[in-house]
C-alpha cells in the first residue's frame, strides 16, 4: 500500500514540498528575527539597529548591527521554536565564536545572541538579560 502511495507523488508535489520546507520556513524565521529586533530590541535599547550586510552574515555570523561612535555592536538573532533546538544553537554558538571575536577585533564591539520565541502569538525575546549586557557594551563604546 505504501509503495502505491509513493508512486502517486508527482515531481510537482516534490517541488511544492521543498519550496514550503526550505523557502517558506526560512522566510518565516527571518520575519521572526525582524519582528523581534525592530519590534522590541531597538525600542528597549533606544539605539538604531540596521540589517548587517550580506558579507557580515557570511564572514562574522552577524544578522544586525548598531553603530556606536564609529564602532559596531553585532546581533545574532536565533528564532527558537522549542527547547529541543537549544543544543543545536549552543553548538552553532561555539562554532561562531571565532567569527564573533574577529568582528570585535575589527569593529570594536561584541556580538550578542538574542533568542526569539513566539508566545501567545507574540514575538518575545527569550533571554531579556541580554538587554542589560548590550546596554553595558553601548556605554563602554561611548566612553572609549
């Protein structure tokens, strides 16, 4: 019975499935990032946050940044659907550590992880303590 159902899958069915899986889910994750950053983080920090150039995303694993007196703070936004993703995120974080250190050497500011979740259909920063850490970094860069 399963074999006959598999034979009924068309090439278009496969294409539609991949588009939904890869493109739409990636886009949804990106929208979650944007809503979290622009909806909350920028307001709470009272600083402009800009999308990072594509090159920064590839070289430094930075999604967004803020300019503080010609030095930059980087932001890595991670949408988290459920706790089962956390081990993978920490693995990625370890792998990205060197690129974030390179960013800090080149641009003066640290890179911060912001975890984004959906709670009651609202985007929310899962790790609000990062706000204080970023504020401290902003003050450090202002006094440098």
